[in-house]
């Protein structure tokens, strides 16, 4: 008899991470990928033929390097469950550092409704988390990929969160508008970087930005002043070794209070600065 425990042993032999294998097996069984306690309690249950077929297909795709989030069709981020597929990057926990900074930088509200812009929203992770935690904020999310915007819009609708979406490349998507916070997790991997070999299933256009990975960040920094209210903040996620270069760009452009924040591993993951003036 082929049991659930046998299926997990097969995955271990194939070199799959145990947690990944458990989540995928639960998905094949039509259960929540978070129901690991049930799986442990039923490890001697037989694996039906239909479930075995689904499990085998998932196992094969995972061995080929496809992200678990794509196989499950969802990813947890900021307390939300976001639908994801190959049209968007898989949201990373590191980006929650950027979300927390954006929430800290937003004005409290009152007579003027705070305005946040999420540039290159992808699945909508940043915009939707802010909208969920600060319902009084007017959130706009942009992307140059119509496919990505479709994913983000579907997530917003399913979650019942009020976010305005705009199509276009960076700030060209919102001409003439001004915001209190502009947050972005843009492409920042250098073309030819060896890390790209492990990311072949994700959209390359959302990953790379020129020879040093900073082309898109340079463009955002150069144009952000015209889209920020006085005292507004520009916050950028970047690579593990790019913080100093991004801070230099922000300072050269005239931003004040330029600094960086670290992720859970202590790596400088986000850098930002405040545009001069009083709110």
C-alpha cells in the first residue's frame, strides 16, 4: 500500500525540503497546505490513485525548480494570502521590511488623506498589505506588465481591499500626481548574475536591471522628486550589497535623512530618504 508517509519518503529521497513536500502533498490531497498536523496524524492513510497522480506531477515540477508558491497558486505575505503564478515574482519575506518602513513613514491622516504609491506592484504585496493595515490611506499601485496588474487586481478584489491600479513604466504611470510615500521593490539583479540560474521560472523582466542591477533604481530616484509631496519619502528595496550605492544616489539627488534598514538576517535590504520640505 502506498501511504502518505511513503509519499513523503519518496520526496525526501528526491532531495525535497520536508516542509515543501508536506505542503505539496496536502495540496495534492485537496487540503490546506498549512494543515501539517492532519498530515502527521494520518501518515499511514493510503494515497489514492488520483492524489498520487497529482502528487507525482507536483513532485516533478518542484524537482525542475518551479517555486512552491506557483505550484500551490498562493503565497502568504504580510498576513494576507496572495494568489501568485508565473506572471509575477513570488513575494519574499524581506519585502516586509519595506512595508513596515512605508507604514512608519506615512502621515497619520486627518484633513489630508495620506497617499502611497507602490511602483512595480507585481502580485500587489506592498500595496495590499498597506491597504489592509491602514484603510485610511489612498493606495495606488503601478506596473509596466499588464499581466502582473491583472494578478494584483484579482488579489485586491478577492481580499476586498481598495487599491487604485495604473499601467505604465515607473512614474510615467501617474503623471502629475504627488504622494507622501513612494515604495518600490524594483528589479535589482545584475544581468548575468549567477543567482539568476535558480530563478528561471520567475519573470526575468522583474529581476534584472542592467549591468550593475541599478538601472531602474537610478530612474526612480531621478524622477521621484516631482512625484513627492514636501517631506515625502522614497523607499527602495535593493540587493544585499547595494545599500551604499543607493544611499549615494539618494543623497546626490537631494534627499535628506538618507538611511537603510536591515532584514531579519541583518543585511541592509532597503534604503530611503525624505524629500525636503514640510508636510
